[in-house]
């Protein structure tokens, strides 16, 4: 089976030698499309909840891939206290190990909480980062990733390894002082600890740990990262300093695709935040604008299951679209953010997907209760593809609106 999968992947990789279709950015040029219905008219919340498990199974089979049924054993190896500036931040890096059938996978969690222990358990923003925990803060006590990283010499990542020059290079994307200073916690893991972002046929990272038989619905990197987020949630539930009932899962770009899928499947996440995640994430695939599935799957054949490649130029044949992934978050708060210059990610398609998903939120409206759609947040930020302190300000405001002050 593994040989057959590798042959399939080799065929997919050969597509990269061909010219990909040019991206469409003109709304008038978008072909007509019809979204798959969320529910037939007149159906109830109970009907939606009955079909929820079947919809997830369909998405796993056709797009994300099936994760393992078994869970690994997880244990804490050590905690390393950190003296991060400013003083109101109480931080540590926690090394954890996942073990399954004699195999082990280590990962490091950077956990930052308010230094004022009198606050009691605090709500936390949990997400993956791109370049390692050390890229989020210059403190020399944060460990460098030991494995593969992106090759970005401008960020101190050389020959796919992190160097000392990578410290603090992405602190703008995780403004720890801003978040913790407002009473919230930060929990983040380098995505490559769970699954390095390169195509090896689903053998490395969590795929190697669980050693599943491979087939056309083998779980891709997005599903692997999402699965990793749920394992971090398992750990956060053991920490009394963390309010496990108020954990927001957040992600930017490809890691936002993982955050949305984690939040859709794992109802322990009390809030889901999607930041500029585009095709295969928040944008509607059927719009065929900006990055299409053929661009996505050709450039990144390992993100989703091999079967998903069959929809490269047949988005209408996919039995669901991303508004249904968003709908799986209901009735929990869902925030979607786009950027005006990020046309590759189809900002309008992201907004339309959330608007369509709102119909499921309406099923949870109770008479006399606050408007259920207040649990949906959206903004279109001027500027390019990024996550900025301004975006974080909106997320912090939204969290206070939904949960009250920490």
C-alpha cells in the first residue's frame, strides 16, 4: 500500500513541471457555482448535530485524511522556566513526549501566562508557529528546534536548521507582552515538531509516530498539525493555571488551515480564529479565484490527502465546501480575518464562507438570548498577507466580548 501511495504522489509531483493555470482575480470572470446546502430547509439543530459526525468523516476521506483511531501516551519530560521581558510575563518551555508502540516524538510548548497568580485560571490563545519558539522572543533560554526548519537565511534559518540569529525574528506575529498584559495566556509549538512541512510521503513527524497504513485518504500535514493542537489541548487540561474551558485555537496562513480543522473537529476549543488562511481553509473552493486547488495541491502535495488531488480542476465535484467546515464550529465563537492585499487568499471568499456558515449558528438562537451571530467576528485589514499586532487587538477584544474580562 505504501508503494502505491508513493507512486500516486510521484504522479502528483510531476504536475509541478507543467504550467499551472493563471489565477483569476476578476469577480466577473468567476464561473457560476452553487454551494452544497448545509441542511435542507426546515431542519433543526438536532438534525445538524446528527449529521455532524458523518460530515467530518466525509471531509477526512476526501480532503484532510483520516487520523489514527488510537491516541499515543503523552507525558511531560521537563519544564524550563524562562525570564522573559516584560516582568508581567511568567513563562516556561515545556518538553513533552508522545509515545506509541515503541516510537517517540518530542515537542516543546512555549507557555506564557500573566505573572499575577491571583488572577486564577486564565484563558489562553493556542496556535502553531512557523520558525520555532525562539523566533517569537529573543530570550536565549528558549531552545532552538532540533529538526528540520524552512530555509530562510534572512530569518536565521540556514540549511534547514535554526541558528542563534533566528531569535525574536517573528515576535511581531505573537506579541506576547500585548496578549499577556491583557490577562490572557499564550501557548505555542513549532509546527515542525509535529510534522515538518515537506513532502516525504507521510512518513515523518506524527505520521511516522503513528505508522498508519497509507492509502488515498491518508492524513496530510494539515490534519497532522490539527491533531497536534488537540494533543496540546490534552496537556493544557492538566494545568490548573489554564482555564481549559476558554482556550482559543488560532492560526495564520497554512497553520490557520490546521487551526480551523482542529476547532471544527475538537469541541474542547472554545473559540476558533482564522487569519488569512485562504484556499483549503476559509475561502470557498468553488469560487476558483486566487489560489485554486490545483495550485494548492501541486505546490504542497503533502498538506491534504492524496484523494483531494482528484478535485484539482473539479471543485464542483467536491461534495462539500469550506463554509461547512466553518459551520462545524457552531455554536462556538468563530473569528475570520482577511487582508485587502491578500487576493491570493480570496478575502471575499472567506467572508462569504462565514456568511453561509451563519445559517447553522441561527439554529442555536434561543428566544430572549443575545443574538447568536454576535459569536461571529470578521475584519478586512488593509495590507498584505500577515498577522499583526493590530489583528491581535481585534482578537483580544473579541475574546473579552465572548468571555468577559480574564
